C-alpha cells in the first residue's frame, strides 16, 4: 500500500507563489508516476500536471502551463508543485496522485484521466485572493 501526504497549501494573494509537496511512503517511490489534480468548489476534479509513467516527459493542463512546474526528488520520496503567478481561479483542493504501472504509454486522454491513477493523497487547500 502507498500513502501520499500533501503539504504546503494555504492562502496567497493573486500573483503570488506557493510550493506544494507530496511525500510518499510504503513502496519504492522512484517506480511511480506522480502528478497533481485539483478540485474547485462546485466543479469536477481536473488534471493539473503529471510525469509520464513511460518516460521522463511531463504534462500540464493548458490553464497552468508556464506558471506551474512539477518536479521530484526520489531520494526524499517527494514530488513538488511550484505554483507561480497564482490566480483566483487556481483556488482548489490539490491532490497528489501516483500510478504504479508503466504500460501502456500514456496518451493525452489517459494522462488527464483521474481513473488512471492508483493512489491519492488527502488533498491540501490552496486559496488565492484577488
């Protein structure tokens, strides 16, 4: 079993930055593909960013491209989400996710599909004030 624990959420003004962290335990972290989803009040959960589970590629939702960056430190079993130039519409609960299989290679459809991911964190709240 894998446990994912997010941290780093909070309240920030528009234009500010936050860095979320997600620490994994329970299995070999380096074998997992990691990513982030978010869910705003009254909206469906949506894809934010993820590492490919097949190679070193990264994927970003159009709404965060150029502002958010995903990275990982395998030695610390941690994945990060650096969020810059935050907007009020980024307000949401952010969820860390993990996938422990590498095949088949992802497509744009599957990388965005929340059902592809095997493990979820409990979420951390990010609130961006205008």
